[in-house]
C-alpha cells in the first residue's frame, strides 16, 4: 500500500536520524572488545619478568601442594593476560587505521546520503510549489496554464495540478459568461432606449393617421391602412425591444414543457419539413417564466427550420429531388437527474447543413452570425435565458449531417 506524502517525509527523516545513531551504537558496543589492556603491553612484560624472578626464588623454598597450585594458576592467568595485551597491540597497530577508514567512509556515506536526501526532498517540494505559484500568477492575470510536462514531485501534486486546471477552465468560462452578460446588458439598455425613442413619434403618427382616415377619399384609405399597419408593427417592435432578453418581474410559475413544445411547433415548422416530438406522458413540470422560455425554444426551432431549408435548397441546386432533400426535426423531452438535481432535458435535432467546426465555438457570442439578415443576438439571448433559469445549453454539429442542441432546465431554479 502506497504511503501518503506526509508519511513518506516522516519515514525519510527517521531514516536520516536512525542510520548515524545505529552506527554510533554499534561502534560503542564493540569498542571494548578491541581495547588495549590497562597499562599497555610494556607493563605486562615487566610484570611477567618480575613474576619469573619471584617464581625462581620460590622454587627453592619448601611449599605446600596448595601453595604451588595457587602459584601455577597465577602464572597461567598472567600468561593469558600478556597474550591478550599483545593481541590488542597488534590490532591497535594494524587494524585501527582500517577501522578509522571504515568509520570515515561510513560517515561520508551517511553525510552524502543525507545531502542527497535533503536535495531530493527540496526538489520534491520546491519545484512543484514554485510551479503552482507561477500558475497562481497566471490565473490572476487571466492567462492560460502552460501545457509543458509538469515539474517532478510527489504524486499528490498531480492532484493539485488537476484541480488548478479545472479551476482555470471554470474561471475562463465564468469570465466568458461575464463578458457575454455585459454585452447583453449593454444591448438590452440600448434596445430600451431605442424602444423609448420609437414610442415617442408613434403616438402622434397614429393619431394623425386616424384623423386623416376620417376625411380621406376611398383611394387614400388603402395607403392609410398601410401606414396604420406599419405603425402597429413598429409599436410591437418597440415593445419587443423593451423586453428583449429580460425575464419578467415576479416569481416563476409551473410550466409544462411538453405542452409548450406542442403549441410552439404547430405554427413554426413548415409542412415541407418532417417533424417528430418525443415526450413521455409523465414529464414533470419546471418552474420557469413561460414567455421568455417560449421565445428561447422558438428561436432554436426556427434555426433548425432554416438549416433544413438551406440544406434542401442546396440539394435541389445540385440536382437532388425534393423528397430526397426533405429535412427532419426531432424534438425529444425526458426527465434527467442532472447531477442530483431533477431537471427536464430538451434535445432539438435537425438534418440541416450543420455548423463548421471553426464556427461552432462562437455561435453563442453576441453579434456573431452567419445569416445575411441575422443580428447575431438570437443564440446569445437563448443561452442567457436558459442560464437565467438555472439551466444549461450545449451544441454538437456535423457539417452536412445536422445539428443537435441540448437544453437542460431544472425543475426548481436555484
């Protein structure tokens, strides 16, 4: 079982302290075995010489058997001590340098191992920490994290690097959403100003048209009706501008997305495009603002219709038949867990022209459009509306085969 980083450091430090201590203990324990006898070899030689003199003198004296046995034991012990002293002297003369060299070599190895271990620990800690400090500076400045191989270090730093990269991706997405939200807020402010400026001349214009209609000749009535119809259209445009991309005031209400989609597609999808709606009968209701959500889904369905129409026009231009080029739109609704939070998923899939890969990442950007008469705000407002409801939206596309939008709306907005 792999040890944790803290335990590995603990083991390394214990080893650094234990090896020198073990060497010192062993040297201390075995040192008495090689110690020179007290007084050295010369003292024992003198003692042996005087004992020989005493032994010769006692040999001429009458002694009891017990005394002679004691003298014999003393002579043997003295001989053994002299031999031991001479052996110790030999070891001291010949083996002490060897032992000193071994001790010095062991000390050098311990010192070298300690230095290498200290260097290893410093590299294991300092390099990844310096790298993460540099990454923190990059995150602060909004710069992307480098892609080069990470600095060598403990495996635990890989977890930190992964967390940093996840945090960097989240911060980049949050910054992009904030920029987009700021652009949409600016556009909404501008739209409200335009709506206000449009409403100012509309009231006297419609009043003047009404006065003229009372006194106009029959051949002028048609012109006045055109003026009245266009003024009504401008007034409706002003109201749309005033509420564009903004959730209405007040709390959300339960919305049946299945019924909303059924009502929406009836007047949106033309008869030349095949339509299939898939939804379970027990689809739960979501807490949402009906009209903004309807506008967002209506925009996605309109885009799907435009993609299918463009694909059919291109197929006919290249000699295809109308039946063969007939597009299809599939709208599937289902209940999902969405990370533990119950939600409803809406998948809008078409068989249109698709979106090129270089444009797929920009379709939600404000003012980005590939349509000749597009404003570039449709999908940006769609995503803003979905986010305002606490949901999410994703897209996948393959040029020439179609596009799929996936919208997730939580049952209860956080």
